């Protein structure tokens, strides 16, 4: 028998109950399940997570769900880029995959009243300006974990605070799965890949490399022995300020485990994190400083 065409090895499930039944059957058959949660409009950063999950699983589930509960009322839920047909085409090249793409109404009961709240790690960085964002993220990930029953779930370091929070939830609530962190995948000029990059007009797209440049600058300073947190944060701010249309939201060094502000003399591992707005597009990027 010839191999079936690659596209036919994609299976699309819409119904959460069907997803869970399928996952239970895989589990009973002893198959290891790998989950990659996404909001779609896929790019090579997402695909790298699919490959990471594939290394440790027999079955790969990619969820595509623009989760309304993690967007604030003035955020870009309506304009978040979507192209399901293109997503399927990209995933088709990755071999057998189950795509779980539910409707919001099937995910959330109209009278749902239980959510996952974390109030320490979630209150700083992105959480400071996006109240409720991480409650939405943690709640939907908890639900995805219950529906797809993964042995491993892959998350990108691009969303460092999210990764840290998911790790904390998995530990604190005893989810029986391992989190696989994936490295940040970048455009050739250094801009971290993001579904939102497509919304940058050309002038802003050119300036958006300032995030990556700022992070490289402090990595180099740290490698030369700069131990002062304030000096590295000042370098971050100064590099972002070279982009005329950039509006800085935060440029901070934080302890990777507690996400508390780094002490006056930082020590590894320290997260250096940036959020920068260009017009109505908000970009984030980060690096983990490990050499102290
Ligand atoms: P999103 O679709 O933006 O919610 O992202 C889904 C997953 O892909 C998250 O775990 C992100 O951290 C990850 N991701 C997004 N962009 C990148 C990137 N440039 N490199 C690596 N992982 C990424």
C-alpha cells in the first residue's frame, strides 16, 4: 500500500467530548500523548514545538483555539490573525497530527464559575497590565490538559512568564504531565516570531528588531561581567529608545523562579523581559541570563 497523502494524516476534532474520548482510548492503548496548545496563525515557532512534542510522544495533538478569556476588553481578540486552512497546510507537512479546534461555546459553559487563579507569579510583567490574562491562560490550559490528557505538553520560552506559570500550575495541582520548554524561534533579523508580527506596518516592522538588539546587548554585557541589575535594565531601555515609534511597557530583570525583581546584583537564572508597543501591536521578548 502506498503512503497516504500527508494531508490525510491530519485529523480535525471540534468536539471537546470527542477529544477526551479519543485521548482516553490512546492512554488505554499505552500511547504517549504530546500536546501543543496554540492560538493558530501558525509559524515556525509553533512548528518547532510540534517537533519537540513528537520526540517524546506517539500521538501529537495541536490545539488551535483563540481563547477569549485571556483577552482583556480593550485587547485584540477580534483582530487576532486567523487562517485555519493555512494552519492545516503547515501541520500537514508534519506528519500525523490531531488538530483540536473547538468553538468557544463548546469549551465554556455559559454558567462556568471555576477558574485557575495564581496571584504571585501572575501579578508582575505582563500580568501587571493585563489583569485576568493569566487566569484565562491557566484555566484554558487546565481544561486542555483534561481534554487531551497529554503525557508531555510543549510551551515556548517566547512567553516566559506563561511558561513559568504553567510549570507552577502543573506542580501545585499535580497534573500528571511534563512540560517541555522550547527555545525562541526568530526571524533572520532577530525578531521573535509571533502571530501578531503580521499586524506591524513596514516602518514598525523594521524598528521591531530593537527588542532582540536590547536583549543581545545585555547578554554581551553580562558575559563581560556586568553584575548590576540597574545597569542592564538601563541598557535595555536605552536600546528600545533608539526606535522612534517604540513605547516601552516594561524592561525588567526578574528571578526566574520567583519572578521577584532581581536583586541589585543579579544572579543566574535571571529573566530579562521586555514588552514594547508599536502602535496597537504589543510585542514581548526575553532572554534567560544563566552565566553569572
Ligand atoms: P500562541 O499561539 O501565540 O498562543 O503560542 C502558542 C505556543 O507557541 C506558546 O507556547 C508560545 O510560547 C509558543 N511560541 C510562540 N511564538 C514562539 C516563538 N517565536 N518561538 C518559540 N515558541 C513560540
